[in-house]
């Protein structure tokens, strides 16, 4: 077996085609630009395309091409339809061994019928008021305190300031109900009614969120960005629920977190950067590596991805002679790897510098929003080096497994990656496998 820790760093002469670019999600959360609905449209006959294999359920059913933007694709946004990802339950005759595409919501539990978009609106009733009061109580009394570690001095904002803002914005209020219902479902997994409640309010959140993004402006930018944050937490919570056998990387999770972090927050920044009362503005200013300016750039890439930060995990870039001969490699691939290990190295440096746990946790949670699209593509292609690198990231989640929406997602992903790696890459998994057994960050 070749020793990857002592190999050289030459890129070799292999020049594969450039990495295939992901379809751009646009500059905002749902994949289209506010105001575009006013652009004159040319009439044309409706085109039918080959049925999409990885698109949403609605596009596959209608046999139209899906642009696969998460969480609401372009077709569903135009038709104001609820966008549902993942394949419907397979018929008994289908091969049950095929992996299931990651969904934005948990699998429907036995006894919970699927919810159609015709039933998304909830009638006004005493039962609805009681449910929503219970969800709000759950959120303010318990769930809000889990948005970061207990030592975070700003934790009270989640329980007090954000709910007050939510009373003026339906999408944000529904997102609070959604995360509270998901938390209750996590606490009481045997009660399928909680899952049904979560699914209902998720649908309402996405519908109202789409409308807010369409009409993004000074009056709703703060609430819209915060709604996106709650959706990312829900996305994280589903990571620990996803199917692991056979293992495939969590690409949908990466894409959704990436598009919301690099898209909507940038679009909203033009409206909140001068608003001293903006909650999201304060969060962005406090986030490591964020250096916002009025021009819309809120991330300091030179700082986040600086070369000095990759010294600790630099061994992950070293290549054996076999790698030089066989591994696809070019400047674009190298940059994708270098920027990612710079971010991971910054987490390690923060630990060594004894940063507060809430700061370290924030760095870890921001990773899928900061990672470059090309690295996500390499993970999607299941390149061994990309899998090893992201396994190092997942190992850092281990010490925060006590937070319900993190749980054992980190160890599950590390072990899943170990199960699919070629044998000659397993020596690079020593640290992640050790870390998931140890208390590493806060001890």
C-alpha cells in the first residue's frame, strides 16, 4: 500500500476536462431573480423532454426538464406548486437495493398519508390555534436554546427577538413552527402526527418563502434571510435521518446549504447592511470569515481560504505515484481541494487557539455555505480524495452530537465514507475515525 503521507505534491501531466459546472442557482434562494416575473415572455409551444431522473417529483410526473434548484425548482416556482424532492415509495417489484435520493423532508411514517398541495392551507379553527400555540411554546421554551451551544451570548435572540419579528412575516413564523415540530418529532419518534405537522408547516414555509423572495426588499429582507436559516437547520436535522446503505454522499444537503448561504444572504445584504436593527446583519458580522460591504460581497475569500490555514491538513493533498498516473487533476481541481482544506484547517486552528465553543460551532455549521461548488462536484463524483476531505469535516461534528439537529450525523457520514473508499485511501481516514470516538473540541 502506498504511503500518502510522504508522497510528493506534483500535479503530474494528466489534464482532464474542466469540472462540469453545476447549474447556477442564481443569486437567491429559490433559483430565480425578483422582478423576473415582469419580463415579457415569448410564447412558444410547450416542450416535452426526456423524463428527469434526478428532478423533483412534479417535473418527473409532468415529464418536463427540472433545473434541480433546491428547495424549489424553477418549474414549481413558476407554477406556484409545492416542490417535493426524492422519489415516491418504490413499487414492490422495483430493486429495493437502489439508494434513495436525499429529501428535504423526512420519510412519511406509517399511518401518515402523503400531503398533496391541494391540502396545504390550514383552515382557521380552535385546533389549529392550539397546535400553533404548542409549537410556539416548544420553540421559545426549548428549541430556540438549541440554535447554538449554551455559552453563546446571543442565544436569547432566537427565543425573543426573532419570534417578535415573525409575527409580521408569515414565512418566518411558519419556519419557527416547522423547526419546533421537527424537534418534537425527534423527541417523540413514535408519534407520527408530529411528522405530519412538520410536513404541513414546511410546505407553508416554502410557499410563503417563495413569495418573500419574489418581493425581496427592505421590509422583508431580514425575515427572509432568517427563514432561510431555519430551513438550513431543518436540512441539517434530516442529515442524520438519511439512508446510509448503500452509502452515497449527501449532495442535496450540500447544494441546499450552499445555495442559501451564497445566494439569498447576498441578495438580502443590499437591504440590511445599513439597518442597525437587522438580526441577520448582526449574525453575519459575527460570523468568522465574513467581511460584508455595501456592494453585496459578504464573504472574505482571501481570509477564509488563505494558504497558511491549510498547513495542518496539507497531507490530504499529497499524491502518490499511482495518483499522479491515475487521478484526474488540473488547476481547477487543485483549487477546489485547497480552498476546502483551508476552511477545515481554520477549524483546527480555532480549536488550538481555544476559541469559545460557540465560535467553533459557527465555523463548523457555515462549512456547507462556504465550500466551493467545484468541491461539491468532486464529492458528487465520489472522488476518493474529496470523500476523505469531507470526512475530516464531518468528524468535527462529533463533539456537538448533543444538539438534537446534529445528533450522530458526523459519525454516520464518516463511517459511510469509510465503507466506500478504496483500500489504498483508508490510511487517510485514521484521524476522522479516531475523532468520532473522542470528545475533541470542548474538552
